[in-house]
C-alpha cells in the first residue's frame, strides 16, 4: 500500500513537472528556424518549399511556437503566416529597393547608437529578434558592428551625456527585449543617471510574439526606473492579439508604461479598411493606442508587400469614416534626411 502511494506521488510530481510552462528563453531557443519544418508544422503544400528555402537563404526563418499557434493550419492566405513565410519573391531586386532604405549608416556616431532626430537617440540594445518578419527594414543591418559590450557602451553613453538636448533614449534592435534582464537593467540604470534624459522608449515585438517575456524580472527594472516609460509594440493584424498578449500588456501597464502600437501596411496582410479598423479596436481592448501606420520601407527583399501611397491614403480615408479620432493611426513614411516621420 505504501509503495503504491509513493508511486502515485511520483507520477503526480512528474505530471506537474511536464506541465511547467517553459521560460521565454526556452521558447525562443525552440523557435522554428528551418523552412521545411515551418511548412510541415503548418500543413503547407510542398509547392511552397522551394520559395521558402530561397527566401530563407537570404534572411533566416525564425518563428516561436506561441506565434505559430495563432496561424491557421494549412491556410496559405493567413495574414500572420504571410508575415513570416519566406517566398521566392524575396530574391527579386526591383529598382529603389536597397539594403539600407533609411540610410542609418550615415547616423551612427558611436557603436550601437543611431542619432537621426533632434532630442532623441536610438540604441541597438540587442542584435536578435524573437521572430524574423519578412518585411523587416533592418534585415540587412550590420549587427555584428553594432553590438557593444558593456565597456564599448561607454562611448554611446558619453555621447548622450555630452548632448543636453537629448531627452529620450529609444531601445531598439533587433528586439531590445531579446537581451537579458540583467543587461537591460544595467543599461537603463546607466541611462537614468544622465540628468537631462526624461524618457525611455522601448520598441519591441517580443510581448506579442512570446507573451511570457513579460515576466517578473522585466517588470522589476521597468517599474523602478525614474524615466517616463513608453512601450511601442509592433502589431499588424488583430489576430496577433490573443488573451496571452492582452494579459502581457496589462502587466506592462502596471509599471506605469504608456503602450502604443506601430503597424506596417502590408499587401495581403492588412491592406483593407475593415482589417485596419478591427486592428485598432482590438488594440484598444488590450490597452494599446494606435500610433503609426507605416508604409513599407523599400528594403531589398520585401517589394511584394508594397501598397502604393495613393491606395494607402484611400484606405486611411475609409478608416476615418469608421473610427473615432483617438483610434486613428497616423499614416507616415520615413524619408532619409527628414527631421521626423513624414505624414502622407
């Protein structure tokens, strides 16, 4: 009898261990990084494999399970799938599509730092992403030259200290939240020691791709900083916002952070007024305000996502008929050399 009790207790403990949710790091390490595995996991015809392999050869596949679970099985038209599935079209090189569409190479005064706009700078806090979006404007970015060690960060931090007109630091990447919380806490501590810095902005897709990234460690350093906090998420379609994302956003808001969203207007993903309206409504339900709707940056490999400016303007005009002003994202293009985003 005692032996049976011991065996039963052991089985119960084993079952509980098997039910433990993997950490965000474990989820990221088990992301699909092979085009054949992606096609098989989602039940796609082998007809798509050659194009997926060709696109993967140019820009690696990376899709975690938490995001895969929101993609419809065997549906090649799924709007989330279109964002992550490599295609043969990525090998095309139409005129005007380049490796550095925003000319960021001209605005890097220190390793890991980009300074294009007055009053704010961008820091490449991590070279890694949790997901490789096929339209990414930094898909060709030289991250190996812009991934500072703690010692090398001092040049960028000295640059910030020397310019008292800079009031905002933007953590970007890659995805800044792909860095460890220990590293991020250290970097934010350095930033908040600079008296003229007022705001910390974090541009991230990780709370959407792997909602478990919003854990106690992240919330701890984010809540404790004296800097005003803005978290800018990247969500392109309402189907990306499941309950886990809603819960992650609620945890972020408890730190005092303002949540905004930037979308990219993408062919066959969100290029209808109804889709964009649903997105804005879903964002607001999750406590996120629509901020920007970007037209596609002309990066080499992403031309098949392009929506012409006139069509984009018409979509936004239709959207205005269906949404209150506070749910209307601003349609913008980033033009190299301009002092800010350019409204269309």
